[in-house]
C-alpha cells in the first residue's frame, strides 16, 4: 500500500508554498517599480501584473500597461526590460523569461483649447458619464497571454538553469487599457508542473 501523507501535512505544505509565492511576487513588484523609476517612467503612467510560472515563485511573466501622450516618444522598452530582468535576477534570484507590453496612446488637449468654449455652452450641454477605464479582457488578449505562457514554459524546460534567459517583448497598441489580474498556475497533485492557468476577474 503506497504511503499517503497526512491531510494536515499536505495542507500545510500548500499554504507554505502559497505564502512563499506571495512573498516572491512582492519582491518582483519592488524590482519592477524601481526599474521604472530609474527609467524615468512616472508611476501614474503604467500598471503591471505578474503570472507565477512555478510553484516555488522563482519564475514569472510580467505584463505591463503603459499610457503615454500621442505626441510623446515611446520609452525604450527593450532597455527597460533588460534592466527589469537583471534587477529581479541579481537581487531576488527571480527569473523573468518574458515581458508583455501594451501601450495606450492618449490625446493631450492644450489648455488654450480647453478654455476656448464659453461657459454658457458648457452649461447648456449635458455632461456625458465618463466611460470606465477597465473592460473585460478580450479574446485576443487571452490568446496572446496563453502563447506567452506556453513559450516561457517550453523554454524553462529546455534551457539549462545557468543559461541566461532574455526577456521577449510583445508590444501592442490598445484602444483601451485592460487591467490584468494577478494569477498563478493552479496546483495539481498529478502534474503540478503542467496545470492550467487561472485567469482572475478584472477590477
């Protein structure tokens, strides 16, 4: 009869792994924020979420949403990624095999144009409610996300641990910013390394 671990021990191990992944995710957050600060990107102009690729919290995908003025140059994303990957690896021993970028361009209205309309016109016209900044994630976003996950998982099993893994960029210009929810690969007793990804609800 095969040996079976006590249920309490199994639950305790799962809780410990979950706590470790949470702590590792917080460390990656620090690396991402400090990298963006060093690159001169304001915190109000970007959002990010991460996806845990393993049960130990040692490998993550990073998904970035960047908002910029339509006339402004796009930040040097390749350089930012390299710094992000390097910082996460050197400081926390966290591997980031892929970074997925989405850029939202917004029009900047000059102050002179904003004050050109008479106050009476502004009062006469009903104010339309502002559209929500967030909407459910679209099918093409889920497809791109899954492709990035599969590619990263394939590389993690074929590349030696000591070999440097470079980040790949997926740059997308999106009409609206869809906020990602933090997610991680679900645990499975049968095949913990190949379990499905769970996509969380959006805010």
